């Protein structure tokens, strides 16, 4: 995989990685893991809420 960043994104990544005292690659990979985990948590919360709010409809559709 090749990740293409703008000059501004590269500089922001460099500064953030330097501030955390990690490599740019380590910082980017951690950011991806964090964002993916948030996305999964948001998805799971949405689905749980959807099922709760639409239980009657889902029960009828399942018949």
C-alpha cells in the first residue's frame, strides 16, 4: 500500500510524531488503529440503538 499525503499532511504528521517521540510510520499506524476502533464502536452503538428502537418492526419482518 502506498499512502500519498499532501505537503501539509506530511508536515503535520512529522510534527505530531516528533512530539510523541515516535516514527511517522508508528504514529500513522496508531492513528489508523484508533480511528478504526472508534468507527467500530460507533457502528456497534448505532446497530444496538437501531435494534432497540425497531424491535417491533424487526420482529414482524422476521415472521
